[in-house]
C-alpha cells in the first residue's frame, strides 16, 4: 500500500525553525507534483507549498512566502519543507500530498492530490 509518512514536527518557539520530511513508500513519486498543506484547529485545510516533479517550479501560500522552502530529493523519494521564522499562527497539522493526476504543474487546489500522509503536528509557542 502506498504511503506518505511525514516527520519532523514538534514544538518550537516563535522565530525558530523546523524541517519537515515526507517519505514515500511502495511507489515512487519522482514524476509527480508534491505538496504540503496544513490544518489548524477549527479551520479548513489550506495550501502551504508545492513543487513540480523536477523541482523546477514551486508555489507558496502568501502567508509563508519568504519563510518556508519546499524541496525534493527524487533519489530518496522524499519531499521537504524547511520552515523558518515560525509564528504561532503556523501552528497546525502539516500534511504531505502527491498528485498523480496532473502532470507537470504545481497546484494550490487540494483536489488533484490523490495521495495524503497522516500529518505531523507543528506547534509554535509565543
């Protein structure tokens, strides 16, 4: 069964940094768009960042632009989210996602993403 497994979440003070990882098993996503989404308590899931299959194109939510960086290592079948300058409003469960439905594009819309991880909690204290 294909799995996406996130790791790297935790508790950090405001201004700190974390790096999230998302490792895929049972299937390679080296030709697929990968993304990160998050969901805070009482809020809907929202887009954070996405990267194209070759790493050549990225897209970020305005709220994280300049602070977060998405990257991927196709050999390791892993995508990363480097988060710096963290704020309390970044507190959420962060989900990794992969889309095998649309090739060659980066997408904010969660609907084309057909593989999802279980999420990792990120908590930023003030």
